[in-house]
C-alpha cells in the first residue's frame, strides 16, 4: 500500500510528503550549498529523520528539508540527531505553508529547537522562528525576498530568498 510513497510521522499521523516542484528542488539545492559553505558539509543534512526526545518521539519523526548539526554527521551512525544537536532546521515550502508554519513550528518549538526557518515560496519570504517557549516560538519574523537573514549560529553570514531563486 505504501510502496513508493514518502511519509513523515507527525502527532501520530502519517503525513504524505508532497512531490517537490522544480522550484522547490532548486531552492533546496541552493540552500544546501549555502549551508554547507557556512557550516561545513559534514554538519548539514538533507531530509533526515530527527529524534525529538522521549515525550515527542513515539508519535513524531519529522524529516525537515535541511538540518544543521552542532557536531559532525559522522557522529550519528547509530542514532538520529535530536534538539540539542541542532543549530537550525529549515523547510522549503511551496505548497505546505499552513502545515510548516503551524503544526511543524509547534512541534519544533515544543522540542526546543532553537531556530526554524520556513522558506515560503508562495509568500516570497523567509519566516524565521526563534526562542522556543512551550509549543511556540516567541520570536517570529518574516524577511522579504530581498531582505538578508543570518542564522543565530553564524551571524556573520547572511542569505536572501532571491539568492536561492536564481
């Protein structure tokens, strides 16, 4: 029944992953290149399941488009990275903005992930979530297509959504 389908487990539900559009794939490719340049290739993972801790793990196994690790990915041969291991999690969102900005943001905030970006391709903006408190982020800022944003873990580097859409 599930042959060839891709899913992620969120709040006990299997959520079918929507096939990526060409624009989604291009933006993700360029985002991954930039993140690897900033943090190093072994600190950036693409579409890898996260371990969100004992309370959230039985019903949640998200696979964000990009994850930036504190330590080398080589240290995660037998386990998945968890919130203390993550500097940044990012989703490229072409058709799933409500889900990415709602349920996923609440899930990541509840897990204590320090920084979560949604690259909203319909709204032409990067929505940056920071400072997790309970199941929400206390700081949520949207950056327009031509506005630069810097990760908390690398403040001397910045990117604009328009740089990822070339």
